[in-house]
């Protein structure tokens, strides 16, 4: 099972596809989203969004994960 991932900024789709894992930096620290992750909505702080082996540097953003669908809206660095 894979995650359906959409990463957007204010003007375009940065990434859209499937992934086995996502690593992000939230206000409480770094955390990982895997398939079947519990529903979550979190603010993101400066760092990187890592989707499998791809890295996207961000200034801040928000992540929502629900039923193996992950949406990230970010402001790029």
C-alpha cells in the first residue's frame, strides 16, 4: 500500500504521485507519515519535506493526512 501525495505551493503543483513514506518537520519535531497513518493535521516549520528519496526545502506549510491521502501546502525557501 502506498500514500497518494500532493504537494502544492501557492502557484503550482510541486509533486503529485505515490510514495511509501513522508518525513516532515512539524512544530513539535520531525515525524514520519507511513501508509495507514492516523488522521493528522499539522503546521510545518522551516526544513524539508522528504518524499521517499526526494527532498523539498520549505519555509513553512501545513500537512493533512487521512486514509492514505496526504496533502501538503507549502511556502518554498
